[in-house]
C-alpha cells in the first residue's frame, strides 16, 4: 500500500524567495508520484509527475521536483516565489499500475510581499 | 479544450433533502472518480467507475450513491444529506491507457447543508 506525508501543513515564504515543499512517500512497489496545486474554491491542477523516467522533473509555473529513492522523497521546489503561487499543494502517490492513488494531507503555501 | 465540468459550482440543500451533483467530461476517459474534500483536508476518494464497473471505497457511507449512464457523465447522489456532508465534491477522470494514470479534476461543487 502507498502513503504520503507532507512535512509542514503551512509554509510561508517571502516573494522572490526559494519555495521548498516536502513530500515523503511509502510504497511497496515502484511508485508514480505527483504534485497537484489547488487554488481557493477550485479543483486540483497537476503541476508535475514522476513516472520512472528522469529523476528531476520539471513542471508548470517554474516548479520542479526531484525523486530520491534512497530518501523516499519527492520535494517540490521553485527558485523564486511569486504572489500567485499562494495555494494548497498536494503530493500524491500511486502504484505503477495506477492502483491505490493516495493524496498527502496538503501544504498551504503563503507568499508574503 | 478537453475538460471536466461540474454542475452546479455551488449547491445548497436542506438537511435530509436528496441532492444530485453532476460531472461530465470531454476527455473520453474510461475512469471517473468522486472525491469529498472538507475544509483544509486532502480529497477523500468516495468511489470510482472503471468503465461501467462501480468501485466503492470501504468507508464510503451508504448515503452516497453514484450513477454513470454513459462514458461522458457521472452523478453523485446524496440520499439524505447531513450537516457533516457539507464539503467540496470533486470529480476527476483518468485513462488507464493514457500516460501514467494522471487524474484530471473538475472545478468542484461546494455543497452547503442547512
């Protein structure tokens, strides 16, 4: 079975600062990993996904994430935060056959002027 | 653009009065999901359809039912809404033949129970 933990339910950064949102997973089989973003009162939008190809994955809006098997991590980063990045971010994991898709609890990102 | 559409975006119902939420998709995906998301929580999977096959999560209350009359449409029926059912309901789709089982989400329907 798969599970996801996200360290920090709320992260605040200053505009222009580095964004780092942490995700650790547990999986008994090779995982697929995803980051989704949710703006207030909206559905979830895929930022990026890891599917056993390159370990450094680039996504939309300048975000990227690195799969580190030894650390069972898939942290999300962005070099310079923008006010429009303020949202809820969810890490998710599934088995490579698509089964057991599980969301993490989410991290709310605030960007301070 | 291909997309997942949910209607209505906001729904108000009374305690115990049945309500139906609607989801449609133009992606021609064979899998459709319904999630419940309460404030400041992750989405919780209620059930999903794999083509016409219905798959209920073990802890989904009997109060929640679903129908999928065709590939494009899926409905969530709440037979007797309680105050605890007030939440955002998200519909999502995926294609098992598509790339890596990514789920595409609709904008959600926010349900208020009075």
